[in-house]
C-alpha cells in the first residue's frame, strides 16, 4: 500500500477546519450543526473513498478513541475516509457526515464494535443504508464490511454472519493495508490479504477458529482523537492514549496482563507534545491509566496549562496512595470521583484478583470530601460467581460507612462472563437472581446512598451473545426484525442453547 502516500502528513493536522473556531448557530439539521461545531475534522476528498460506521449515535461514536484513531490513520495514508453513525431517530437518513453519501456507494465500510449489544445497531444501520445485513444475501456490488473494535478482543463470532472480514485486537499496523486491499483487490485476493495479516479473520474461510488478537508495534502509540466534538458524550475533549493494556490480573477482564503483553506506557513528554493548542479539555485513555507511574506529573502539567482533564479509568488503590490524583482532577474540572470495587465483598475481590480494599474506598471518600467533589461513584458487579447474601450485606455495610463520609452512588452491572478471561465458562447468575440481589441492595441503602443498576434482562442478552457463535448473531437478527424487545430476544435465543455452546478455539 505504499502508493497511498500522496497525502501523508509529517505531523498531526489537528487544527481547525471550516473556519477555525466552532460556530454555535442553531440548525434543525444535526449533521450540519455538528460539523459546524467540530474542530480538527480535516477531510480531503479523493478517489480512495471508504466509510467508517459506528453503529451507535454520534455522541457515542465521537467519544470512541479507537474510532477516531482509525479515521486518522486512514486519512493520513491518503484515503478519503468518511464517518457514519446510527441516526438519533427513525426519520433521519443514514448518510456519511462529510459528503452526505449513502453507505451503499462505498467499496469498503469499516465497523467498530465496542460490545455485544451494539450488534443490533449494526443490523439496523446496514438495513437503513439499503445493505442486506447478512453476508450471504449480499452481491459483489455491495460494500465489503470489515469489523474491528474492542469486541474483537473477546468473542466476535456473533458478528460473523454480518461481515466479510475482521481485524482482531490492535489493528493500528494493518488497517491501512486491509482497507487498500478491500478497494483494489478481487474478493478472494482481499480474503488472502486479511488471512495473512496479524489478527485477520475471514468467517467464510475460518468458520469458528479465531486467530490470536494482534498486537500493534509500540511505534504506533499513542492513539489520539483529533476531532473535538461538543456534542460527543465526552464533550469537546481531545482523547489521548496515556498507556495501552494492563499489568493487573483481574479474572473477569479481557484486558488483563496476559493480553498483548500487559501495559505499555507513553511518556508524558510525548503526550504533551501531541496535544493541539486549541484543545481546552484532554481525556487520558487507557485500561490502567491511573497506574501510569508519571500520571501525577502529567496531570499537573495539564492543569498548569489551564486545560480541563479527565481519565478513563481510576483504580481506588492508586487514588488512595497518590492523593494528588484526586486533587488535580478536581482542579481540572472533575465533579464526580469515580472508582471501581467490582465485587461486593473483600472475599470476592480476592477471588477475582481485584486489588481494591475497603480501606482504599474509604480513603477515596475522604479525599472526595476534602476536595469538595459532588459525588463518589463506585462501579461494581452483582452475580459474581460464588456470591451470596453475606457478600451483599458487607457491600451495604461499607457503602453506608462511605456515605457517612461523602455522598455515594453505586453503579451496578450484572456480571457477564467473557471469552478470553479465566471466568470464561462461568454461568450468568440469572435474571431473577440478579434482580433479587439488586432489590436487597436498594432496600439496604434506601435514602442513604444512590443505586444506579443496569438491566438484568439486557445483561442476560449480552451474556448469551458473549458465549455464542454465529448462530447467536442470526438469532439477534431475528429479534431485531421482531421489534428488538427483550421478549423478542428471549424467543429468538430459546432454541439455541446447544448451538451457543458450540466448541470454538483460537488458532495457534
């Protein structure tokens, strides 16, 4: 793909486009309004047109560092890469933002999937674009669909019926070649190219045998998102990778130490050098960003520059041991101090290899009070294997003690076992069990701490997809066509228990 260097840039072109500073004029056209308000969207028309589709609304897609980074890599290599998102409502057309083109006109569509439930968005997006969602129903005249994203680190097989090829894991080094082959080569030659790339997977050829996830070279780090988007969930924030991977061994996490060699650091000097002058807010992204040994100095430099700052993942033990983290985040605009306990009791945290203790959580609450945070939010799971009422009562007790120090909110998600983790194969606790446990916690904390649970029913759907094969994807399609309600998924998955557990393996 050496020929695609005509637009190669020696450094980031993250400067303003369409007139510099963002406009604030009102418009009934959301695409026009968002484009007018963005900064850093440098798009150059050209013959090598490709589209990147995020199968959720714009506000989510533009807060995805991976989506923005792939866009940047393709544009830097000379592709006229355009963005598309699942529309906010059923009336808006699904067209690209840059040229208002239908997706069906592009030779290659790259799709980023963050987690299992976004598969429904992919189905809806393809159908809205007039593209048959199932690969077997498409003709040579339809676009080739290339999948990547965080889901590929775990189990992407339910997506297999909908895509032509996948890039599993870190695609930084191979995405340009994959898209180039998708434009230039015959179907079989395109499949040959994908097959030989690290992490390349062709469902039509490989069935359910997945390659190992790819690891990008350190030379590609750090990923960054040049486009500042006021309407993104992470509003007007320049996203920057502070590290990649994780050195910890939490048994429920896909990004644990054994994945791609653990944690790789980016120096503060490199990070600071890549931040554009117009970025007023900087988001530091990484699975274990609070474990970066030079995080405090980096935060201090960002705050001293007058910028707002955020981090993607805070570990309670690091906040407890390094109080400057909480102080500097508050100075950088944080109002909620968010950490994770992940399991209800200390016994369960030891079981899942989570290093957080009650002592750490109490210290987080104390620091939040000292620095006048509005709230401490603690993420955790219910339904962890071997969990019982004693564990839940311990959770209630220590949450009440934390609430006596500072206002607390628990963000509770049902545990969903994932492939490529030591808890692969663990059972989902069950909808009724999870709902009963949530009610127990809510009763125990009523009026004393806020409880923000996610749906046990949709966690069950996620769990079925997380352990499933291609048949689970076809069942999802059936559910979407039936209306996309929980009852539709329940009916669609009813006969798939054996198929969902079909053996699958990673090629060695």
